[in-house]
C-alpha cells in the first residue's frame, strides 16, 4: 500500500490517536518564524530547544538559535548565544556530549550551489566546537549511541543514482563508528542502504534516533511524496516511526504517527507546503504517551500528543 493510501486511512481514524495539538510560542525573535526545531532537551538543569529562525518571505537565509523553556509550549531566546548559519537543527547526546547538527546551504552568485551537514559538539552550550562536515547534497544525517558504546550513523543520500537503482528518490543508510573522530563524509556517504522504507518516487529520512531496551533503534522520521490537489503540486510530508535492528537491518512496526492535519491550522511558507510536517522527534511523557514535535508548513513548530510509538521502552 502506498504512503498516500496509508495517510488517508490514518487521517480517517486520527480523532482517537491525537490527544493534544498545539503550536509552540517563541519570544525574542519578533518578525521571524521559528520552525523545524530540534527536540526539546534538558542540560545543566534547564530545558531548551534549538529552532530554525527565518523571515516568512525569505528562503535559504535562516539561522539556528537556542531558546529556553519559559512555560508550557513557550520558549524565549537565549540572548548573546552562538548563532549558527544552519537550517533544521537536531541534537543527540553521545558519550555525555551534546552533538548539534544542521544543514548549511552554500551559495555562489546568489544561487544555491550545494548544501551539507555541519556538526558541533561539547558540554558547554555556550561553546560548542565545530568538528566535521557531511557529504555534499545530503541532509538528515543522524547519530545515536548504541548499547555497546559505539555510535550509529544514519545517512540520507538523494540523487539520480538512487532513483535509478531503487526507484525511490532517497534512501536511508546506516554505519557504525567507534568515536566521533571517525564521523567523516566518506563514512556517511558509504553507509549501507536500508531496504524497504520508501516506495517508488518517495523520499524521507531519519529525524531522531533512540536506543531501545532490546538494543534496537527506534526511528522517528519523515516520509514524503508529491501530490496534485486543485491543480497545485504539493510536497506532502508525514511523521513516521519504525524500529531498526542494527545487526540484521530488519525493519518492523513501521507506521504513520502524525500528518499535517493533526496539528493546528497555520499558514504555509509557500502553497506547495500546505500538507507538510517536517518531523523533529518525540519526548516520552510521564503518563506513558509521547509528545511528537514537528515543523508545520515551514512557518511554525507544533506539538501533538500520541501513544508511545515503539513496541519496546527507551533505554
């Protein structure tokens, strides 16, 4: 069954699956949108989130900035903090260090020339150190610490070679490294592909990876396809989850956990993104459910409360 058909079935039954639905508020960056954020995280006794900050009428001219939680679904800019020239931030905790990643867009003569992942690390949020760059034309590189202390690396190649070989527009790859010093563009580029995630003409990626108690990895990601509605070509993005065995590469329990219609109404940056929610990740709740965060229409960040999506608890 296509992801479009699965989306239609999910949305027909979503009333019983979405317990809360809100838009996050951000202060200190008036006149700018904040969207496609990292997951919220705690560090040194405070709660934070990294957000992509950009004016509504501009494109590929964004910054990543740090916000501190100041209320329920309410965040305020941390002033005088490092400003990163990145898009779509994400964080991982690897061996006691914060790893911050995001997409850096390079331009030549005013036009986009390429883009690649930048990575920073450290234990002081005020002094994260840039340490490596991912391959050209690759977004959605994600990291997770494994049960044996090694580091899992998820890649996301998207090119004509992938299209010709697999039929889908992108693949997710996986590799294992011993230390962060081994995170090179060669390792990421040559990560072994994981079959069976995307169908013909689909694309997507891993947005946040979680170590599960059984040693497998819980993935919160996005799956995408093109559609035409009322003559408008849309890029449809949905939130998905699945469990991945890093030894056998087996995938199980794959499902849609959120779509754009699950979040509150809000304007899209451009018409083609009216059915787009770019996944951030989940935060486990004390009541056993999970808060799923996602950018909506490249203009705002939303949160919905869902049932915990994995069959095994987080490690």
